[in-house]
C-alpha cells in the first residue's frame, strides 16, 4: 500500500511544476509548495514501507532493495528541485 502511495506522490511531485508554468506567479508558489510536499510524502511512504518490512522480519528484502530505494529517493528529490527551479525562472521571466 505504501509503495502505491509513494508512486502517486512521486508523479505529483514531478507533474506539479510542469502544470505551474501555465499559472500566474501567485499560483506558482502554491504549485511549488504542493510539489515539494508531494516529494516529501513519497519519501515518507517509502520509509514506512521499509519499517513494515523490518517489523515482519523480512530483512532480506530490505537488504536487497535499499540501494535502489536510496537512488530513487535522491533522483526524485533532485528532479523536483530542478523542475521547480526551472518553473520559477520561466514564470519570473514572463
């Protein structure tokens, strides 16, 4: 369940800065805050998923997937920051 929510919030984190380009500056701030909140939510849901695996003593699964989860977490964070920065620059320029 946490994985599905993490995917949904990750997609929102990337989509919101793209949608923000069509709005005026005041609304861009709302889209940016929602984008960063979605990114944080996606990461929190991944942590909750890891916690569930540890609680049921499925340590092998955690050990197998933790490396890729770290990479994906870093990527979603960097992509969110870059997209929001580009969206801000485009909005301010217009």
